[in-house]
């Protein structure tokens, strides 16, 4: 067996080791290993697992061989100030998780505060967190919000750096949320998966369901993946 052949074998083994480590890291964030992975195909059958507060406002569509969840119109507000439209993945009550999705807002880009929302820690219609992704950064836009039985309260907000307001066009944007209930950490990433645009420590809600929607606009979602640990009741 030649030296070159042995060297190739060693290189192959090292590459497998590196790939294995990368896969392990992908399932282990901040010291937490996820026990389950859910990939949503947005099909007629899979969407039966979702609960929408206004079902007529949602449609499934296909574009470029990709299935898309389409929020076709904005919702209406109730007695308390909170997001008007949401679809919740109703059969999974989770603790630690990493949620990945692609989303875009279809409201006129000239409108300040246009948004899409990602929901988590959803207990019921008046107890949940949401990440408000917008084209504007202030105390009410581009925030992590908490609805806890009363009008929503920002528990963090962008620091005025407009580079963090990413939803300025009609393009798809990659969004990731990482939740660690032990530390209380919540991190929100948009497009740049290395640096969060929003982060906070909060333990008000330590488990709940996740979902998609908007505060008062409409848009589309695709490529939804949830790595998670189930809540033990």
C-alpha cells in the first residue's frame, strides 16, 4: 500500500470526523441537545396540525416547486393590543428549541413598521411570546414581545441601529430563533445566522407552541424546521 493511498485514507477519516462534529453541533446549541426534529411540508394534510385564529386568512400554495404558507390578508384586533394573525403548530408543546423558517412581507415597502411575526411559548391566545421582524427599529417594531394576559409588552427592542431592520423588501429572509429555558435566553437571527438581531433573558413562559403570522400585515412562509424538546407535563 503506497504512502499516497494511506494519506488519502487518513484524510477521508479526518473529513468524516469533522462532518460528524458539525452535525453534532447543529443539534446542540448552548449545551442543549434536541431530541426531535419537525420539518413542515405545508401540505393539505400537514396543515391540519396548525390552528389559525382566522382560518379564512390563510392559504397553501406552490411556487417554483416549493410549498408555501400564505397569509393572504391582515387580521383584526381584539380587546387587547397583540398580533392580529397567527397560525400555531398545535400538536407540539416544546421547551428548548431552534426554529428556522424563510419569510417575506407583502405589504408596500414604503409603509413603516411592515412586519412578520414568529410565535413561541404559546399557551393560549393571550399568553405567548412573538418576534416582530420589521423594516423599522424602535420600541414597538423589531422587538421580542410578550403577551401575558394584557396588551403586548416589548421585553427587548433594537438599539436604533437601522441595519437590524431587515424587512425592507419583498425578498425571502431567513429567520432563526433559539430558546434555552434553563438560562431564559431568547435569540433572534435574520439572514445573518451568526449574530442575533435581538436577544433577551426571560423566563415568564418556559414552554409552549410555536407559530407564524403578523401583527397587522400579510406575507408568506416556507422551509419551516423545528428542532425541539417536548414539554413533560
